[in-house]
């Protein structure tokens, strides 16, 4: 057998031979039994078998499903593009598409076999399989996301959705694909969504966002009548050539978040109202108690003068105790007023240079400093955004404590400076450090000293009510900062606190800046 059979016309044989080499399909011919009689050179590429080696063989020798392929040939009818799998020499598989038609003896009309082609589509099949695997993985990934996601084509039909989206509209994924907005949502909702998709971009890269309220079948027991507040984010899908190919969207359910936010706002409002009431109470109480304490002191002093030398030692002692108690009550009342004032949001925060302010505070404490022979060292201090009066009270209380609790066995040294910020400091804040070498605070009391009226010593040993550090904390926190005792200081006490830094070029501060406390 020759490659093209026994033909007498050499020109025809050469023509067919050349064409067989040029076409990408494998050309073949069989006899009535299905054995190959003519094959093209492409058999070498598809089956790794030379044409000469195929003489007397059939598809049954190479097809993975020989019964099916030989059955097609035995029908003696034309067919086109039927898939088959062929095994090459060496065992590797190739995917093909068979097309054939019967041929007959021109003289007698007798059936002579089948003539056909086999197109090698292995690369196409493998590419299609890879794409199918990729799409399956993509769908699995999307289905694992609890947020509804969709792709809607330029024709308005949904071409891709995840399970969460299908659950939202209460339909199987297959029933959503190919549907439109108006197929899935009530007309009024669909019209809103359609118009929202036409809005100008609200973010970069053409992204649009809008808030809506949608029917949500999967939201709970309320079923199809349940509605949820959502944020819908849309972005354009692009085809090759940067042409519009539809929209990609994400639907975020914010119903619970809004409910929590509403509850939080109500709680904050209640706390703010309660705080205002408490501050008002403290203010009124501190003001109204001033007069009774002054009255007690005045009458005790009048009683002492009226008794004069006739007063017994016990009577004089009683009067002294009463006067001392009234003075201490007056101090408590005054500190209550300071604590209440410190709780009021700064009405006019300003750019304050801390250096001259600390200098003015020290001038007012000059007598106390000279009494304990104190040396106060002030480093380079920054400019902050603060209520000037409250800032002065903050430094006054801290310096007063440093002078009050000085050690008796050594000269008092106090330092005030600005130190590098820590990782936990609020953004945009400067850290201050006011340290002394006084008697110090026990480690287990470093947090308790900030409680209102918390005292570590009796009033006879050290005067005061124990409200100073509580007022300091309130002032600092009202400015969005924090205050604490440095745990690394082993001799004396070091108080650390932060305040919002200000631009020295400005003369006012924004009271709504995030640095401010509520």
C-alpha cells in the first residue's frame, strides 16, 4: 500500500499528497471493514505512527472507546466533529474530533468504506479543562464569602453570583444566572438599583457606593418580607480594549451595624447626660456648701472669742477640732468644684506654649519651693492645643504634689521636660514627664492614687484632700491624652502624661479634632 493508494494519475496523487501535508487535520480512508487504506502524514503527529504502519489497522487499535468509534463507521452515514480520545504510541492520550462520510464505487455504487478527517483538539480540551477548573475554584472561593457578590453584564443579566447572593434573593444560583434586576427584585427596588448603577463614581477607579434597603429572603424568620439596610459597592468590569463589559458588585448588610451604632449613640447620649448632671451636681454642691462651712468657722471663732480665757482646755480643743474640720470640709468642697470644672469640655482650646505657662505656675509656688529648698529644672517644652486654665491647674497640682511630698533627708530636685513618645501614645500627642526625688509612691498604689480623694497619708502628716491627681487625670483625658505613674522610676515619683501637639503658627485649635476627649 502507498500513502495514497494505487492511483494512475501521478499529478492527482502529487496534488493529494501535498494537500495532505499542508492541512492540519489527519486525512484518512477505510475499507468496508474499517481498516485504513489511505492516511496522510499527520498520522505521525497525532498517533506517533508512520502512515506505512497503519496498513490493515483500524481505529479499534487506537481509540480509548473502540466500540463507539467503530460503531460510527459501521453506520455508513456522514457525521461531523464527534469527540474521541486516541492513544499514541507510548501511551499518551490525544483528543480528536472525527468527521466522515461514506464513499462508493463510481461504477457499481457499492459501499467502499469511509473517508474522513481527525482534528487534534488536545490543546483546546486541556485549556478548556484548565479554565473550567479555574472557574470552579473561583466559584468555590466566592461561595465561601458570606457577603453577596455579583457580576452583571452589559446586557443587564447576571452572569456570575455567589451563593450568598442567591440566598439573599431566595433562588438557586442557576436560576439567578441570566436573570435581570427586574426578574429578582420588586419593580420599585429594581428601578432604584438600576438608577444607582448610573450614578457618577463616588470613589477612585469608577467605584460607586450607595446605601439602600433590599428584600432579604435569607435574613431570618421574617422571610421574603424582611428588609435589610445595605451598602452596595459597584465597580465597572472591563473587556479587552478597555471597553465596558458590565458591573461587579458587593452588597454589605449594615443592618446590625446600624442597630449597634444607634444603641451606642443612645448609650453615649445617656452617659453624657448623666455626666452633665453629675458635673452640675458637683458644681452646685461645691458652691452651696461653701456658705455652711464658712458659717461653722465664723461661729466657732466667735465662740472662742466670747469664751476668751474662761474656756477650759477641753472646750478650746473642741473648738480647734471644729474649726480644723470645717477648714478641711471647705478644702474638700473646693476640690469638688475643681473636679467638676475639669470634667467640662474645654470651651476655647488654644495654642499654648508650655514653657512660659510652667514658669508662671512656678512663680505662684515660689514660697513652697523655698520652704523645702527645692530646685526645679524645666527642659524644652512644646506648644500644645489645650485649655490654658486647665493646663495651668494640671501643672500646678503636679508641682504642688512634688513639693508637698519632698523627702526630708535630701535636697528636693524636680524636673519638667518633654520626652520621646511611646507606642501606646495617642497620635499627634507629645509626652511630658514631671519627676521628683521625693518619698515616692508604692508600686501597688500607682493606679489608686488617681482615684478621687484617695490619700496615702493622714491629713496631719501631709495636708490636702487627695483630689489633685484625680483632677489631673480628668484634665488630661478631656484633652484626649492619658496620664500614669512611671513604673520604671525607683526613687521618687515620675508622672507621665500626653497632650495634643499644636502648630505654633496657629493661635486657635479645632475643638472637634480627634485628639479631644468627649
